[in-house]
C-alpha cells in the first residue's frame, strides 16, 4: 500500500541561548544540564550503569539509549571506553532519535567540551543521514560500534531484537515529552534487556518509577547531579550471564562481493579469516566485472524491502566513500523513467523523498539524481576488503564439522582449511555446501563496452538498464536472462547481447543509445544468483550433508544488487556469529533468513509472485 505520510524524518526545532546551551523548542527543554552536561552524563549514566567495571572481562558489551540528541552520551561513553577497553573487546552503542539534528549544530554543542574534541571530530565526520531506519557506524580502531535508529523511539525498538547490558533513558523531561516515557516504550526497554542489565536516568518522576517497577525492574533513588537532587538506577532481574567468547577464526568459502564483505565484517572484529576461493581471478563471477553501479532501490511504500534496500545503500556508500576515489567514483546517478509508471513513481518520490536533499533531488523533466551514487571498481575493492584474510586459492568440494571445527575438504578428502565458524558465500555453488529450502535461480548477465559518437555522460544513468563512462568508453547493460545453475558451461559474450543492451538503454536514454558504435563493442558475461522471492539469503543454516554443528552461516542470492546489499548483510551475519546485536530489523532478518521458505510453508502462507528485479550492475 502506498502511504502519504512523510518519508523523511523531521528536523528538530532548535535554538542556542545566550550561554550556548542548545534548546529543543518543541519541548521547551535543554538537551543537557546547564550545570555541566558532560559531568551529568558521567554521573547519571556512566556511574549509574556501573561503568566501566560492568564491561570488564566481556568480549562484547551493549549499551542502549533513548535520545541520541547531540551525541554527548555517545562521546562520553566512547571516551571512557578508550581509557578502559581491554584488548579485543567490542562495545555496541544503540541509540534512538526521532529528530536528527544537523552535524553543524551538534558541532556547536560539542564545543562546550574541548576534552572530547578529537572524538567529536571523528563522530561528526561520520554523522548519520537523516533517513528513517537503522544506520551503523564502526570505529574499528577502538572496537566501538554505533547503531542509530532514526524514527519514533517506540516504533524503532519494536522493530529490533537485541539484548542490552545497560540502558540510558535520556529523553526530554517526562512532563514535556511523555512519549519517551510511556508504559509501552518502557515495556520494549524491558524486552530488550539482558539478564542483570542496569538502567539509569536523571528522571525521578513518579510515572517513570512506577512504569519501570511495573515492567519488573528493581528501582532505587540515588543522589542527583547539580540542581537535580535525585536520579534513578534500576536493575533487570536475572544473573548477568558470562559473556560467550568471541570466535577466534572463521572459514569463508567464496571470494566474490558476498565473501569479501563478510571477510571485512569479521576482520573489523579482530577475527582471523581463512578465505577459500578456487576462482581467484574471478573468471566466472559477476563480482569481477570492471565496474558496478551503486544506487538505491527506493520504494513508495514503507515496506520491509524498502527499509532494507535504503539501509543497505547508506551502509555501502558510507564504506565506499571512505575508501577513496581509486575504489569508488562518486559520479552521481541519474535514475530516469522508462514508461508512465516510472514517471509516476519517480515523481512521487521526488515530491515526498525518503532521503535528504544532499543525497537525493529531482531532475528537470523527470527522474531522480542520486548524489552519493556512482561506480565501484571490484578489482580494487575486493582486495581492500580481504586484505586481512589468509587466502587459499583452492576449491572446496565439501564441509565437515569435527572436533568443534568446520573443515573444508578438497576433492581428495583432504582438509584445506578449518575454523570455529563457517560462512558459505559461494554464489552459484551455495547448495553444494548448505541446505536451502528453495531452489535458486540463475541469471546470465552480459555487460557491454563500446565507443560512442560524441561526449560521454558525466553521470551514470539508470532505470533498469544503466550506462556510465568507463576509461574513455561507455559501459552499459546488462542482460538478465534465465540460466540453469546445473549447467557446467559459462555464458558467452554475444553480438545479440550487445544489441539487446543497446535496445534496453534506448528506453531511458534514446539519444545516448543512438550514438553507440556497436561494431566496437566487447564485454563480459557471468551468472548472478537469486532466490525466488528476489530477496537475499543471509543467516544461520545447516550443512548439505554430514553432522550438524553450531556456527554455520550462509550469505548469497544477491541478484543484481550485490555491491549495494552485501555489506549490510555481512554485518548481520557477523553479528549473529559473534552473538552481537544485528543492525537489521527483525522483520527484515526474517525476510532474508535461509529458513524463511520452510517457515512460510509451515504456517500455510502463500507467497505472491514478485516481479523480476531490474539489473543494476
């Protein structure tokens, strides 16, 4: 169903008073204490949750917060973490925000605390995008991971599954913003608590105390900070469980974008990666095309697919921009309509956009300009993502779980590599290693490169077909033809494939298509894999044969959007494997789960057919 509600989160109504204190006009309340916001954070939240002692000896620790605001609590916690972190530890900080302020306003607020200047600079450089949903920002060198959930707090928490070891309740005062202290919201806080979790807040309002006690918290008053005489601490029932040890090693089968993104996700957690790829030169992988287009898939409805693809795009482009021009050409992407239905969809998205104007704007005459989109170069990207992995240029033919290790075997039955956990990301060969309760579909894709008469486009063009300048020629395509995955041969480049690419490009850019000198065309053909419902497959699974064991995962069936979705999905898989919070909403996690088809059959649900996904790269 198409919704008419605003697709973009509102900006906060703020001002700075004569002292430089930031005020939220909508709630007529300050973002932090006049007495000293940083010291209040340290007293109320850090001390109130028993930090840093509570995270000592734990491989990972999760703090959740209501009210990101200026990011002050993030900075104070990060500062404490850097001073007391033990080797190999990871801190997850999950926070909600309905009214994300601009980085420039946060910077003005941060100026009050010069002792946090360096952390402030790093946070502001990675400031989240004003868009609904989940965004994750890693600071790998510190083992610090920030996940921000943008939208109304209740809706954000209802969408997630994680277990927090500590909670900071830091919304505007209950008398001014009761939504942030409602019984329904406190129930979600309780649902997302790990046994023995501690909670802290500056508020001692009776409704807050009673609400927490009704949920099951043991609540106590403590001396407050500054002009506030008291604050609250609360404890969730249960014994704090001993934190499971983080896996020391992962066996990764597959060296395309799915495998490379997974290697990167585990490496940022300090986990040793053994990567097996019997096709190191990428002769058959779509992931080894000369360039891949990166752009969002934007839907008009607030569906799980819309939220997934938007979050994945923000994750991918954030990473690619950080890797520099040699990996990613930020040339922007013009999404152009091919028919009346496209005109209607793109026009509606332009009128009511899901991304802010610095990312998305309307093109005169119809269409959208994706300002942070562009071309990624796989031959440069994949080595960067796998630079910390130990590569094994061998082909695995079977998996075995033995003595607590996943072992990859060659055709002679020899062990070629082993590790505590295993992720299968082998593209067309997924079903050789894991059980999948659906058939995978193959799609043969041919890309074309050719000279053109006249100038090359300055931006990439897309709308089903796509085109972009590449080393003085036009890169365009791609075909998307059915391919039987049991075939032993590989698709070949054909003249008819080049002609088909010119024909489809003419649907969105007829003038450009007419200037292609087809006689100069050459290209590359490969096979993409998709599930029948056109969503990726990512999560825990079972082996194809042999003894079941803990710690087997799969990531694949990325279709034509692998360079946009792989990183978000890899973060999900690594989070599951390390018993850390996933950035995916639970509805999205269920939608990409390897068990989803069996669960639907078990529930007697019928899956409506979906239109084939349009190729993008």
